[in-house]
C-alpha cells in the first residue's frame, strides 16, 4: 500500500541526468574495421588522419587552357591575347595547353583561362580575359594537408566523411562495434504483435518502438519478450539479458501501483540497483535509472509517449556513451513562434509535442493536443519537442521557443 501513495519525492531532471552520467562508467568499447560502403552512420573509433595532401598536385578547377599569367596582361574580348596551342608537359611564353577539370597544371603555367573566355582558330588560341596567378587552379594541399585530422574519434560518420576518406585512399575505417541492448516489456495486459488478442489484452508497441530508436542511434537490440507482473519473472529475464547484453531497457511496471514491480526486481538482483526513481519530468515521471553488474538498466514507463520522452532524456546519452562518444548528439534545433499557449506544471520539466511549419519565411510551432502519455499518435503528428523548464508555468502564444526537431519540416503552401 505504500506504493499507492505515489512518489514521495521527485528528482529534478538535470540532477537525475547527472546521476546517470556519473553512473555510466562505461569501459572502452570494442572496435572493428568496416568497408567504406558499410561505414556511414557508424561511430569512428580513432582519429582519421590524412595520408597525403588533397589535392595531391596543383590541378585545374575548370575546363580551359593553362598559361602564364604574364602573357595575359591587358587581354580582353576587344583586344585578345594570342597563344600557340601545345601538348607539351611544360609550356613556355605565349603557349597554352588544354586542360580539363582535375587535370594537373603543366610545368610553367600558373593559371587556367576558362574555355568560354577563349576562341580557337588555326591552331592558335585567343584569350579574352586577363588572369592573376592561381586563377582557376586548385593548389596542392589546398583542401587537406598530409597529417591533418579530418575526423575525430567519436564522430558519427556521414556520407561526406566517407567521400573524403575515399579521396584519401582509405578502403576501410575503424569504428565502434554496435552496443547490444536488451528490450523487455512487462505487464499482464500485453500481447505480442502478430498474435490474436483476447479479453482485455492489448498489443505491445513499446518494444518495437524503443528498438527502432536504439537502432537509429547505431545500437543492436534483442527482444526479450514480455514478462508478466511477477518480480521473479522480471528479475530472471533481466538477469539473463545482463549475461550477453551491454544494457537493458524495460518498459512498464515502473510507477507506484501495486503491480509496478520492475524497480523491486532490479533491486533484488544486486547493487547499486536503482539510482533514481521518479523524475520531475512530464511525461515520463515514473522513469528509473539503475546499474547492475556495471551495466546500465533504463526503466521506462509503459505509456508510449512517456517511454519515448524517458528514452530521449536518458536513453540517448546512454547509447552515445556505449558508442564511445564524449557527449550526446543534440537534436537539430530551430527557433519558432508558438501558435497557441501551452500549460505546464511548476517544478517539472515538460516536453511539449509540436508540429513546426514554415510559413512566409517564418517558423511556427503548433502544439499537438494530447489527452495523456499513451497517445502514441501525437508522436506521428509531431516533428519536434518544445522543452518548458521547471520554473515556467506554461508558454504564451506568440512567444519564441526553441524546438528540438525529430521529424521533417512541413512547408506551408
């Protein structure tokens, strides 16, 4: 009956997060080498160093003719300078050699005149513009110099990192191995997707959703099924997961009802067990964070939106730490005008789901109405969060807010 009295004390979100960071004493992750085609989205395990200059030599940045700039002084369309076309690897005064974009600059040349500023006739080339040394030339090492750090350990590789690595001759990159995360749902009312429902059962959607967000961040997940509301069964599944997985995420059974047994099951398994239970966060107040056998255990609400917010606050940094990243990857952020007022409770950090639209060059954030933290459709209707701090009692219509984007921006007609 003590549970039914509710949370006696809530921990402020920032304090809970700091406790989480302090607890996540995660060792150096395992490393593997992957081909460039498999490297995008992975986290680099060591600094990527340029093996050579890029470009490797002075090269033409345009289609045109390489020449000595001193020979082009005073040239214009009305007073062209005339050059002799040559195919020699070295040019002399009043000579040009045709080059295409990316070709080496021949010895003796110091600029390239664009093809459209010339005219060819009888083996000669008329040049219609005066050039300065270096015009239309990409100098050796102009982009990258040998020994430069082109990507630091801990960065998530994107297609442009991959392209640069390829340009420098890398065929493989060393990346952090994907952390393994167990996902476990609890609740007598839950049934697996794909089975036939009977009585008052409902489909479990949280395991699938949490697995998707973990995989989006670069982790591997294992489905540990559904545990009934039984301390021993829950504890047994968590203990089995800890043997092979790097972390465990549970959903359900973490509030203060009579069947909210996950924190009890975790504490039964060892120390330190639950570190924080009950966060001044809306939704996701019942979230708990724990450590067992040196591994993180994140205990999330059974309500879908509360589970996602709890993951957003605590799960993202956990996965980033498991990936060897020094800090959590922030969501893309933008400033928007709030389309209508939203209420929040003093003393609790509130995540408000919004839909951001670009209208007439301005961003507007429309709060998505929700009747509770089980309204999963509000996540598909939203593309961002507005975070209202604990010291605010709502945000007024027309106020400028910072939106943390998790979906695509909508552009109004």
